[in-house]
């Protein structure tokens, strides 16, 4: 099920949404007669009151049996009547009813009858489900797992993406990328361009081919420790200790988009590198959306830069060093000190401030695409989950007046998966991945928590729910049964950064290497394993049957 709220408006998809509209407009609903739905009558379902007895008289089975038969008959009549009355509704009204279902419920409804299957396959509903969870497929022809192909319905895209999500619990292959000469501070995946970007203490920006695991470009030494990356199909931004944001614009002539090495064979259309000045301290985090660049750092501020004019348009003040930020929907989430902030992208207004969400610094933040759910990771090794749709107990905080540490109380769920600080979070519905100073990565499926919260209608029922994890195996379920959890290990030193994209998880840290966990073959491997087990079972049964036949002949 989608984590976000289904009321996300289509405007959130941006101007690019027009490029992914279906080829034709939605045709007007056909008349009910064209759907082949007969008018409802008791005869149409083969049941009448007179058929309670074959002879037309009173029931020959007195007592409880007759009462039970009459109750069963009444129930059958009620179900059949409701079904047939619903089928007699205009198709447009049925479609409107279907819009109030989530993806799982809509898939179940499509199995009821051919009419429901035809109506529930409306691509616009499935498009909303898809974009709500993962956004529009990347508008690129360079590859990537989830490009919207001509003739492919949104329902098929949704189901394929769901299958890939399940593959994250399957088998994987791991690869290591060598090239950095010192620790790696940040990695990001750009699946549409088949790229991995990494920066670190060696003061270089490196680009890697994600499929082949090979380096494709490396910048010169930029003179400062690089701590943050933000990248999309049009822009690459990096920042570090020199309080400067460095930008490379994509060049379609370059097979790997960004000319970080300054290769004269692929001149960048706007110059090799663009610098943005304005911060007064080291930078720790970056984010991009279609209109803005966001940068935050130790000067206790986030600056918003217009992408087209490359000018600072807003400055958002915090009361401690800014450690992390992420843009989702119409909101930006940031952490500073032990607090988490929610900002409105358009107005720059502070919508919410939660204080003391962790014991110590809150180093990482992530959110769902709808902008309603917030995840934080901190120095205490814990992960917190908040729902911004829950009304605050206090009025909106418009200043930095002292407040009690109510952040932990507002969390709808919390975990303590690590024995050391959580330095980085990555989220792709439904998987939340953490990277910690203890050298491990933890994967959490957050759908069960959302399902339980929605089922009870009381978000506070999960407040304080926690799970101490055991390292006895790969798959661990919390004692509350709320989340499926998985460990990815391999680091002997601190894991500083993690990212997830499609069917891969990428992480790096103090060991100078970038590690890739590839789940792309997990479903195929599982199918082969199941086929092998089935063949082995059939072979054993044949041998057993042959042995039984031989024994019977011997006895005869």
C-alpha cells in the first residue's frame, strides 16, 4: 500500500507530468447495456423463494435445519442483490467508487467479474498510485528499470515495481568499487543514467557505471573535503568544507551526462563548473527539485537557490548546525542538533519543529514522496518515524522559543537497530535503509506499521513501539511483528552514507570503497530455486511410485 495520502494532487507531479499522460483522452463511459450487464432479478441468479422446496410446499426439514437453510438463502440473496445493484450503476459512478480504494483493494476488486476488471484497469488510477509512491519514471532513454514504455499500462508498471520491492528480501550479489584514496562521505544513485556518484575526503568527485561497476570519470582535486551530493538528470551538485556549492550541468553529448573531469571532447553547455557562494561555514547536505537547489551546513542555515538564475532566494534559520535535509512534495525536512524541522517550499515558512527527537545529534532525515511521513536517524543509534498529518498539541512555532523535548513523544514508531550512530538514511517506498557507525546497514519495510496505524485509527497506539534487533540471521521480525528487517554487512569500519534506487543499495564509509548490493536477479533466482525444488519433489514421487510398483509385483 502506498505510504502517502491518496489526496496528493496531480500538480505535485510538475510540468513533466504532461509528457507521461496516456496517448488518448478517457472515453466517455459506455451505456450499461454495452457492458452486457443484465437487469437484476431473482431469476437472473437462479434463486426464488418458491425454490426453497422442490415441491413448492413447506420445508420438509423442520427445526434448526430449516432455520439454517433460510438464513443461508437470505444471505445469498443479499449478497447477490448487492452485487447486481452495483453492476447496474453507471460505469462513471463505479469508477468514482474505485477512486476511494487503495492499490491492493483495487486489485482484489478486479477479480470479482469482467466488468470490474475492465473498469479497474483505468490507467489514470494506477498512474496516481505509481506517482504517489515513486514519482514519474525518469524521462530518459539511457536505461533504468522503470521507464514508461509506449503501450505499457500504468497498472503493469505498478505491478513490476511492486515485484522489485519484494525482490529486496531475496538473494543479491555484491560488488565493490575501488578508486577513492580516502574515506567516502556521500554516494548517490542516478538509475535513469546508470550512474553512481561519490565524494569524500580525497577531495574528488567520481562517477561510476552502475551496471558494470567501473569508473567512468573523476574530477581534479577540488581542495576541500566533499560531504554532500545531489543529482538528477539535469544537474549534479556537490559541497564540502569550503562553504561553496559546485554545479555541473548535464550535457546530452556526454555518455555519462556530467563532465566532472573537464574533458575538452565533451564541453559543458554552461561551462565546466559553476560555483555558488553564500554560506559562511562548511556544508553538510544538499537537495534538488525541479525549481530549486537546497544547501545546509554549519552556519545553522539552509539556503534556497533558484535553479535557473542561480541566485539565493531564501534563507531558513536553525538553532544548531544543520546535519541533513531532504525535499519531498511541497516540503523540506531538515535536522539541526537533535531537532527536526518541516518547511514549506513555496512560502519558506516553518511548519513544524520537533525538539529532542534523539539523544544527541540527529544526523539523518528522510521522508515519503507525499511529504507526510518523516524518518530520522541519530547519534543514539535509533530511528524515529513521524506523521505530519497528526495535529500538534501546541500552536505552530514561528520562533525558536524554548520548548520541552517532545519529539520522542510525537513519534508514531521508533527502533534502535544499531549500537552506534545512524549517519545516513535512504528511502524508496516501502524500504527504509540505515547506515551506521557500527559498519552495518539495516533494511526496514515500513508498510506494516502504516497498515496497523490506519487500521486502528489511532496513530498514538504505536508511540514508543520499539524493536531491539538480533544479529542471528539475515531476516528478523520485531517482537511486535510490525516490520520485516534485514541486515546488509561487509564494512569493518563506519558506514557513513547509503542510497537506494530501483533494485540496488549502495553504501560507503571509512574503508575507501563503494559497495553495491544488486537485487536485480533476486526474482529470477527465486523462480529457479522453486522450479528446482518442484523438479526434485516430482523426481522423488516418481521414484517412490516405481518402488511401490516393484514391491507389489514382488509380493504377487
